[in-house]
C-alpha cells in the first residue's frame, strides 16, 4: 500500500521540491498551500493532491486536515514559514505576531490535528523544517530565531510524549537554500538607527561567494525523504554543507568562539 505525506507550504521552494520527490518515489502526496489557484503545475503531477491551507487559520486547518486524515496520512511535513529580518526595534507588534503565528503556532496547530490519528494507528512521523537558525544565531534575525529555536525545543519535548505511541518527531535544519526565499518569503523591519549595521549584515548574506555554498531545494528534499523513511529515532537532521559546518563549529569550539567569529564576519 502506498504511503501518504501531508506537506504545508508546498507552493514553491523546499515544499514543492519535496512534494515532487515523494510523488516520484511512489508516495501519495497531499500538498497544501495558501492559494492553490495560483498553482498551475503541481496538481497535474501523478500522486499529488493540492489542497488549500493557511496555517494561521485554525478553522481551515481543521477542515483540510480532516480531509487528509480521511484519506490516510503516514507523514506530516510542517514546512510553511517565512523570514522576518532586520532590527528588532523596527519590528511592529503585528509583524512579530504574524511571524510567531505562521512559523511556530502554525506548526503546532497542524500537528495537533494529526496526533490522535497517529496515536490510534500507533505509528506516524512528524517532520518540521526548522533551520540552522534554530541552533545558531545571526544578527538582525531575532524574531525568526525565536520561532526556529522554539520549534527545536518544542519538537524535542514532544518527541518524549509521543514515542510511547509509536510516533516519531523529527526536525530538518537546512542552511541556505538556493530559492527565491529572499524576494518571496522575507519581510524586513528597517529602523534608521541600525541602517549602517543592517546594511553590512545584509551585504554578507547576499554575497554571491556565500551563496555558492547553498544547497538546492532538491538536495534538501532528499534529506527530508531520508528523514521520513530511515526508521531511526534520531531527532535532528542538519541539512546542507554550510549548515553542518556552522553547527560543527558551534559545538566543537563553544559559544564564545562562535560569537567572535560571527562578529568578525558581519561587522568588521
């Protein structure tokens, strides 16, 4: 019997690449996105069903997840999210709430809908895209880091609760991905007091030499597939050469060394 994966944020980037890969591997895919009408290709792929889902809309979450559960779901991939970058002082309360609502609470809402289904059948896998930014930090990304560090902690704690029911909880922490994320899924919070500092940081992030080390969405999608199918009880999967390098530095040399390196890289 074919297995089924439920994916949020499947319209572009990693979500889209993952949907296509799983379909090619013979899985049934329920690919969700806020505006399915804008999708002209994904719904035409064999084994992929496209459904509407805005992870900030609790009622739509209930109705879409209900439909998915009736069809049967084996893996849930929480992937929907976006970046909020810039000085914290420049962020409005609405921007902060929207970031938390999408990146953190949205994942929790979707997961909550599937737990009874997985618990009843004594199996299931929850995957969540966090980020290397859920394990290390960079300047001018404080609210984004709050959501990703929050997801890492929440996932780790949840894994203890659900393991006795045969349910796995795993996170995928990619580094840079070569998509249109910056233009499509990045909201900026400018503030004049930080303009020169923020410009330095953004210049480093946009440096083509840095972006050469990024992974493609397809490469990270293969990590997602491995995570979903390897049967391991491993919680955390670091994805991409750049992410693995950063995480290794942080763990091997400690916080103080890492902070000094970040300061030199972005501000000197």
